């Protein structure tokens, strides 16, 4: 089982509702795995809108709204919506695609230290 398949099964068991995303590098394997377990996927045109939709879904359902962002700058486009969710205590999870582990520390394309970027606007970063 791949990490993407484990991730998809976990979200399926959580009954998290729709997963909002902007397709892109770093999350394609996760999107394929989510489609295989019939988790509803909603493709968006911009990461800010994606994150606001996830925040609204979290408020409506009372469960975390889930959104998937590709690497920077896509992930950074979701910053304001993430901050809004934080200040409104909205249940939302932003998952950011990363380069393969074999490229870690080698300055791969569109890599950033998101823990530094999101620390002031997120409740928890893992």
C-alpha cells in the first residue's frame, strides 16, 4: 500500500465529505487514490477559493473541511483562507503536496518550508 492509498482510506473512514483541490504537482497520486475510494473530489480554479470552500464545508458539516494544495505558490495562495479558518475556529485541514523524499534537502522545484510560512496562521502544523 502506498502512502497516497493509506491517506485516501483514512479520509474515507473519517467520512470527511468533499475534498477540495486544485490539481497540481505533489498531489496527483493522492487525487488518484481518493478517486479509487469514492471520496467526493471538487476541483477548484484557485487555492484561495478552494480553502474558503473547505472552511465553509467544515462549518456546515461540523467536521473538518479538507483541501489539497500543490506546492508553492499554490499552497501559499491558501494562506488568507487558512488564517480566516484559524481566527473563526473553523474545522479545516490544509494538506500540501511535497516533493519526493529522495529530493529532500536538494532544493527541488517549488519546495518551501511551509512550517515557517504557516506557523502564524495555523493551529497545528505536522
